[in-house]
C-alpha cells in the first residue's frame, strides 16, 4: 500500500480507539507521532522514527512541500514531545486538531500515481 493509505488507515484506527477520551493522552499522542513519522519515512524517505523533533525539522527544510506545513508539523511534533515527556495537559481541541492536521498533511502531500504509470508497470 502507498504510504498515504497506510497513514490514513492508521489514523482511522487511532480515532476509533478513543485513547485521549479514556485519559490515555500520552499513548494517543505517541501513536499519532508514530503515524506521522512512519508517513514521513514512507513518503519522503526521512528516517523520522530514529530522529528527534529538531532533526526532523532540519530534514523538513529540504523537502518539497508548502513551507507552512513545515512549521505546522514542527509545532505539532514539539507539542507532542511536551505531552510525552513533560506530561503537559493539552486542551480537548488540541487532541482533535492534531489528528486532523496529520490527516490534512497526508492528504495534501500524498503522491499521486497516474493511471497510465500504473498501467505501464503492469505490462
């Protein structure tokens, strides 16, 4: 499956688990961060799972997508770090907005494979 389909499926599964609603805020944001990092690895070949947020930020500067997304992703990863490591208590809106931001990023940056290219690959 293409990286965007894997990420979108994982986001649906995360949403269905309702972790933050059950008080499992750290687990929710850890999984959300993992989904985003996996997507970055699959889509952009950035070794995001082994990188710190600042290292990812540096790598994002080299990638070809809207600069606004680079800032939004860095801000989101930094906020997730605060939740995971500093035990910050974000607002309810932050939980839902973070998931929607990851979903929007995946949809905005997914690689489109033209039907003609897919047909050529099958020959």
